[in-house]
């Protein structure tokens, strides 16, 4: 009856919290005592609740009893299925009480709340770096230990976090569980959120130097380096410096010849992921770039940009000799060569034109 009346007669002597059932109080008390009476018979890890032990036992087996009705993906715990379903529904039930931003998962909200505070009470014992949460410190500590327990069965690459492995595997499987109302699909929820801003036109990140706005914070940081000239990532093979680690990693593959991205349809391998994504469209026929004027679609963004100039009549390349204008660089270059053939070798224009080509 107390579940209907809301009566709570069992009080915790440590913190004063009250409960309607004695079993709930007993379970709560373990938070204060640290008691963990439920132990795993395989790895001896202990838990405060029996249900937590049941969830843990599934990590030792392949059992995934909870499956998504939309995409078929299966999970070991119902709470993970509920979190996954939000990638389909777009539901974000956890709002930030400070700025109003909403999140699909509670731990994402907790991580976000730390961004409103400058306090970093968790120091790394190895390097002294400070962190806002204990979870962030734990993840960082794996960089020092070198432990990469999560290994990809396709290519052998290892990761410190299982979530990073799950995202990586989608490169091989092509799975795209997050989709936009326009039909475009994405491997990561964050990529979907970034894509939605294309429709809304939202650009919340402004450059303090030139006022240019960006949809993503990472794009703003990369842009700021064009003002500062900062290139803090150096290639150990040739000494070339880069503004971000992603560009450095791509560059390093030009030295190693490493090609980790394989097409599951034909087996062709690529050094860069965007080249694989572009190649896959030759199999699927996907043309994700639409012309807003005539509706024609293209497989490459560059092809769409060239196509739009045919509508706008843009002719951005002007010949300084005869004044003709061209919208395509290849046409402009061919035209300039016609002047070079008419100009005596050794003249200033001849040398400049050959240098341009």
C-alpha cells in the first residue's frame, strides 16, 4: 500500500534519506558501508546489487537478450537498449539546468555540467594534468598504462575504450544507426547532430579575430590556427608541421603506406576514410549532395560546387591579358597556355604563366 500512499517510514541513519521498503533501505545502506555481497564466480568482481551482478555476468558471455525493433542491434542490458533507441527517436530527456541544452544520456549531461565549472579536482598522478571528473581521469590514465583491451577483429587495431572500438567497427561494417529526416544516415550520433545544423543554419561558434561563424567547436579551433599560424603536430619522418593531429595522421600514412580502410564489397583498401566513403558510393549509387536550385544530385561535394556555378553564371578566373573570364580552372589554365605560346620565351609573363601552371 505504501507504493500508492508514498509513505516512507524507513530512514537511513547516515544521511536521513527515507524509503517505503526495508529492502530498499538495506540496499541503500551498502553505499555507506561499501558492502558488496554479490560476487562474480568467474572474475571475482563484487557488486552491491544482485541485478548488477546479472548484468555483469553477460560480459562473460555472448548473450544479448535486448534487441532494437528498428535496426536489430542487440544489447546485454535493457538500459543500453533504451539509450540506443534515442538515436532513432532523437529524444533528449536530460536538460542542463544552466544553459538548457538537452542530452540523450545522463552521463553526457554530467560531463556537460562540468563545462560550466572551472574546477578540476582530479589530478593525474603521472603527468599532473587536472580533470573535472573521476571518469575523465580514469580514461586518461589508460594513456599512461598503454592498456588497449578492446581489439578490432577485422584489422587488429586496439582501443582503450569499448565505445571507441564500437565506432571504429562501423568503418568495416558500414553500419549507420543514426539518420536524419532528409534520409541521410550517419555512423555516429554526433555526426547527425552536426548535420542537422546544415538544415537549421545554426552556427554558434564565432571566431573572435574575424567574426566568422562555425557549426562545430572543433572547426572553430582549427580555423583560429589560420590566424595564429600554430602548427604543433610534427611528422617525425620528414619534419613537416600540421595544425591538427588528424591531418598529421593522414600525412604519416603517405610514409608508411598503411591502408586500414577496406571496402567490404570489392576488397579495395584506402589510406583515408573519406576516400573509402567516396568509393563505396560507386557500389551503392548514393548521391548525397543535392543542388538546391534544380534538385540534381552528385556523389562528390566538389562536383556539386562546380555544378552550382552553371546556375549562378559565376566566372571567377579572369585573364589579365585579354580580359576573358572562366568559371572552371582547367579552362582557364588551357586558355593561359594559348597566351604563353604567343609570348617570347624568357619574358616576365612567360615565366610567370609557366610557374602558375
